C-alpha cells in the first residue's frame, strides 16, 4: 500500500532533516518481517530456497560451491541498509558513493561470511588487497574506485567510494512501539546532483534540476508492525507548503458529509479534496519549464485548449467542478466487481456542466447515421435525469452512465451502478461511517476533518476473491520447491481461508498537511500474506486479473508474428504449388553437431549447421 495519509491526533516526528545521501533503503530481517503466524508458510519457502537451488544446479550438472546458496539467502534475508549519494571524484572515478550494510546473527557469523566470500573471490581469480585502515579489504573491479568489503561488528559492509558514506537518517513518523519493516528516504536535491554527474546532455541536466522531481524535496516512506496491526507512514518535506501556496488544497478536509455518499459496503474507496485547475497547473508548469529549458518549442496546454475550444480550461471548465471527488467499488452498486465502479465529483456550476453534456451529445449525433455509432440515451428515475453512452448493434459490455444529484456528478460503468449510488446517498445513512471496519481503522488513526485524502480497502471482504489466485501461486511455488532434498518440511504454505479471515484488519490511509510537510499515516493487517491476498482480491474485483490471459496470449502471438510476415514478404509463397510433380522432397538425416565438431560426412561443422 502506498502511504497517503496521517491522522491529526497522533504525535508525529519533526520534519526530516536534509540527509547526506540521495537515497537510503532499509528493511528488517525476514525473521522480523515474517514473524506473524499467518506468514509462517512464506518463511518456510524462503528457508527451503538454498537447498532447492543446490538441487536444481546439481540436476543441471552445475555444481555450486558448497554453502554459497545458503550464504546468498542469509544476505538477502538480513537486516539491510543501502545508502547511495554523490561524491567529489577524481578523473576516472565514478561520482557516486554507496554503502551496503547487512546485519548478521553475531560478530562471529559475519566474520565467517566475509572469510567465505574472500575464498570465493580467490577461486574466481580476483585480486585481494590488504585490509585498509578502515577495516575493509579493497577489491579492484575495474570501475575506477575500489569496492571495500569487510566486517564491522555484527555487520557485513560493502563500500563504494567514500568509506563512511553518509550516516543513517534518524526520525520516524511511525507510532511508538512499532517495529520498522521497510523504509525509503529520498533527497531530491542529491538525486538531481547525481543526474548532473552522470548525464551527458546539459539541457537534460538543467531540466532535471529545475523540476526537482516535480516539487519533491526530502521524502520518506515507512512500513512496520506492532504485532497487532501493520502501519505505514510517509512525509514529503515542504510539499504541503507548495500545494497550499499553489491553491491546490481545499480550505477544509474530508467531512462526514463526504463519507455518507459512499455506500457502507464499499470494498475499495478513495476520496480527496483538491482544486482541479491549480492541481493541473502545479503538475504541468514544471514540465513545461523543463521542456523550454531544453530548447524545445514552448507548449502551453491551457492556451492550446482555448485555441481549440474557445473556452478557458481552468476558469470555464475545471472551475465548474468542486474540490471533493471520490471513487469506489461496492456490493450495493454491482456486487463489488468492475461494473460496480462509481466516480463522484462535486459540481459548482450545474448549468455549465449540462451544457457540456449537450455539446457532447451533438458531437456524437454528428458522427452519422451508422447504427453502430455511439449514442446518448436518457432516462429518468425518482426525479433525476440519467444519461448513458450506448453503442447500438455491438455487444459492448459496459454502458457508462452519469447523473447530477444534490450538487454531485455520479459516473458509473453501468446504469445500475449510477442509480444504486444515488439511491444509497439519498437513503440518509452515515454511508461508509456505518462500516465497522472503517470506523475501527479511523478511530485508530484519530481521523478528523483535516484529512485531504483517504484510501480505504476492506481487506477482509476481499480475501475470498483473492484467495483462489494466491492459492494457485503458492501451490505452484510449493510444488516447484518440493524437488529439494528437505522438501518434507514444506507443508501448508498458504493458511486456510477461514484462518486468514480470522481477525483480519482493513486498510485505511489518511493524509494532511503538517506544518510545511505533507504527511501520512495508515493502518492495515500485520500479516504480509493477508495483505497480499487482499490486494489480489482488489485486482480481481477491478477486472485487472481478467486481462492476464489476454496479455499472455498477446505476448505469445506477438513473438510468432515477427517471423511469418517476414517470410511472406521475402518469398512469393502464393506461387508455390507443393503438389507439383517438379517438386522433389529430400529427407536429410542431420547428426548432432551441437558440440561444434564436424559431422561424419566431413565439413566444418559450423557451415553444416
């Protein structure tokens, strides 16, 4: 889940100071990340991988050095920190520094790992220099700067460039008592410096520096768990101030009046409060400035829209919409599947919007008298006018339908979805605030009306849809790994569906402005397996997984479509008559010459092939 949010009532850390490194990535050991009982199957899979890799290598006749697969898994599963940053380099040296730290079980264990890696390097014929003052052994790999390797206490260290690259950044927005699982910290200014160092095109360098990653400064994202629930947090330094000064953020956040428009049985729901015109300008202007700095012809989408339509994009069109918007999938609007999707947008200028819809209808009518041309079809229910986009004569499986009701534009993929969404909003209930799993998560985060965005995923309600996909994938993995010598230890990789459902928590993320920063906090289930199964359920309901067979088929057909058209172009196949008596077919017995040796009939082997 991407952190979007934060609650107003929770105590948050101070804004992130400027780190020395451009990028820092950290993750806890797999023993920590997969400590939840529902993740025991995943942990068993990882434990079995070394023996499976060795078994597969032996089957292929490629003997691996004893212990190398176990070492690789130990390193991949360790508590890890990777830091990358720019450096002032001499001629011929890369202008980058990096530090990789892998925490082992003990100092003795790390020392043994280093000694084993040194033995492997000696077998590979790589030169090993004497241990330097830093305690690291320089390895000349032909990249201009030695790669230092060694042990520092209980950490295995690999250092490129400056030996002491940066320092571990401090501060966290995760609540007290939460064990961090993963984190990322990015310093956009340092990233721009790296681009300057590596890019050859000066205009590209200038553009990258000006854009500053679309306004991002220092950003961190964190995920962790306290055993009872999972947590996510993020902070984008100075981003809140930029959005506020640009007029992107609305004066107030998401209120209970917004929540009541979401059906209580939403499986996926998102809402945000932003001004559309300023948001578009905030996004496009850095890109336009970058293009202009690179000498490209200036292009203003706002002016181009005005020239094409005679309307002002921001003042005439986008200003017709209010700052509140949302989308959802729900049981009420269509069983929670793809056709239950509904988009809601607040409307400020209803006459303006109705005029645009009338113009669209005229454009469609001008397409001609073709029976299969798209058409507008209007109907009315309970005093509300609905309009559907239909395609007469063609089996198109959706009927996009929109309607205006109580100052809100509803757009559904079916007439039933739009109708049910409006009926639900008119019912007068609390809407999403009637969902006990949403309420529990919101209370945990201390939600209030200052949240500028919200993302809710009812993970327990999605487990049944995601479970078949997870079961297929985990069964495939388990069967593949059962070729390992100790595969009898691999039992139930995926828990039963009732076991996954038991105590499962929904996911909720909220965002707001804290000082100059845009901050977030989210809560979710503590099990990676539960969250992954819920994600598969959301993908299944959205229809994305339904496209997988078509994608595979397209890739398969695409590979063959490269050959045959070429043959047809190069050879006049239409003139061939394979039944003609002039055709003589000769069967040639080809011996195995894959080893490159000449065959028994003489020849040079290569030409025979």
